[in-house]
């Protein structure tokens, strides 16, 4: 068996096209242009790349973006004050604080300071609670993108055994809840899970989000499984790679995401969708 590649670039392009149409409709029908404010504290190279990519995506779909680049010495009080001002600005529909933050700033306090109705990252406790109980709210962008990728294959989650390796608040836990909401039977695994290989090898849908290159071996993949690789690592040669041993897994899976070009493009695409929703669009 040789797995079919799930093309995240193509799926993300379709999402962005859908968002662009929604932004046009919102401007024409209500005179509203969705607005996204991004706060970047410090000089982290990866964060700077992510923010530039978000700016480009906003320009493509018709979202007005404002990026506030703040020095690494910014205090928590200064950052919270900026968030409060943006929270009261009616032209700003979404607020995103790029992570990670410098050590003098409490990440949790910053996340909780973002008004829930502008929490387009989906990290606020209220957003997490809405996802948990199945109420409408903002879903974290990467997990939302994972569901879009699964849907693009035509594979139904209902009744499937879904294994999520990783329990972060940003990816693992919300992905598990989304799969559960689709009537999947979900197992969440982590660093202390016993018999991890055996559990993973029973998964119809396997999501790897552990942040370790090649962590998921071919022996951990069930023949015919759908494999989503969330990892973004570099191997010994400095080449980008995922959490899954791609060559081995692709020989057994029915569908698999590549790295790069799989989950990565979806995160920003779903951020655009969340921003449109925050502005009252669809």
C-alpha cells in the first residue's frame, strides 16, 4: 500500500477562497471589513516568519491587519494595556498575541486578557469550555485545520477509533474533543502512556502532535489508517520533518499528511476563518 498525500496547501487555498468570498459579502452587505490585530513581543525568528505569513494571508482574503511589534523588554502591564485598548476598538474583530512570550510575561494572564469574542486563536478558557460542552465558539486553528484535512479525504470520523498522541492545550486536547464531537471513539496518549505502540497501531485515524522527529514509527500505523502529522521538527541534516517516520508510515496508511505542506498551511487559513466569524461573517 502507498498512502495518498493529503495536500494541505490545496485545502488551505480552498479555505482562504471561502473566507475571501465571505469578506466580500460582509463588506457589500454591511460595510464591515474584518480586522485582525497581532501583537509580537521580541525578536523570535520563527514568530516573525509566522506573523509575516499572517499578514500576507490577511491581504489575500480581504482582512485588515495591524501588527504591533513590541520590544523584548515589554512589561506584562504594557502588553495587557495594549490588549485592553484593542479590546475596546470596534474596528478590531480579532486579537492574537504571538507565542512564545518573553519570560517576564505570564502567558496565561495574557490569554485571559483577550476578550472572548475576539479570541480568534481559541485559547481563552471560555473558548476551551465552549468546545468541551459542544457550544459554538472559537476553535484553536490547528485542530480546526486537522478536521478540514480529514474531511478533504472523504473519510468519516463517526465510529472510527481515533488516537491523538499529545495532550497540549493548543493541539492535542482540542483535537480530541473535535473528533469526539464527530462521534469518533478517542484515545489520548502521552509520554506516560503504557503500550503506546499497540494503542496507536489500532487507530483508524492517528494524529501525531508530540514535537519529536520520527516519534511515530511504521509499526505504530494500522494498515489503511489516516495519519495526520502535526510535527514541525528538523532532522540531523537540518531538514524539516514531522513527528511521523513518513517513509515507513506511507507504506501502510491510506492517507497521510506530508511535512511540510500538510497541517502547517491550515493553521493560518483557519485563523482567517475565525477572524471572519468574529466580524459577523460566515
